[in-house]
C-alpha cells in the first residue's frame, strides 16, 4: 500500500498495489519490462539492424479494438503483411518464400495519462533474410523508407484495414468513397 496525503487539507487515502498481476506497482512493472527486454535481446532478436514502427489509430478504432481484441489481432496481421511485403520488394525479391523478414510487436493500450490509446510498437528487421541453395540464409539490409514511401505505406495500411473492417460490417464508406471516421461497435466481446 501507499499512503497518499493531501498537502492542503491533510486527507489521507491508501492506494493498493498489486504485485501478482498487471497492476500499477512501479517495481514489478520495471522488473517485467527489464526481463522482457533481456529475453528479446538474448533469445529472440537476431543481431541485425532493426527499425521501430509505431502505428496509432483514430479514436473510433481504438474503442473498437478495445472491445474486440480478435479484430485488433487481424489488423495487426494486415499491418505486418504490408510492411513485410514492402521490405521484400525493396530488397529486390518478389516472393516471401525467397526472402523473409520478421518483427516483434508490443501492443500498448494506454497513453501516459492512462487514456485509451491502442497503438502498435513494432520492431522490424531492417531488411530480409534470403535463402541460399546450400541451406544457409544471409541478411540483406534495405534503405530506410523515404517520406513518400512512408506516406504510401500508411495509405496502403489504411485502405486494407478499412476494407477488412468494411467486410466485417464494422466500418462504412461515405459519399466521397472514403471511410467514415466512426466505427460501429457492438457489445460482443
């Protein structure tokens, strides 16, 4: 527990922390974060260049993803495929069976003010692994995306996510054939 006291009126409250689950215990949160980072560096991530991608969503989609995590998982798959395909093409290949990339994604659900702010933090390899005939794979680095390429990727992601949500009946197009800013959210979990 933490005892919180108002400096002006001297009212006191006890605030409970939980160390047995995801709570607000700063000590346990820092320990979990350090353990996760060490696991990624030591066991998961290859010693190759990485690039962080952060993708946030409009407010209506944040509410939709919070209430329907399965939909959020499908959207993450769409985002991964768009970026991975772009990396494979930039490396000079056309098929994922010839060249492969990888990513680790952390889904952050809240902003610094504990407001609902679902967004993806993705660590992508900054290139692709290419298979050789002798059974080995070598890494081929690709250049950082230009501003124009990032704009095109964001547009492609928005269009594909929009089409997916439209097919599911969760988003509609307006008269100008662009997606409405509001998503239909039902009470299904």
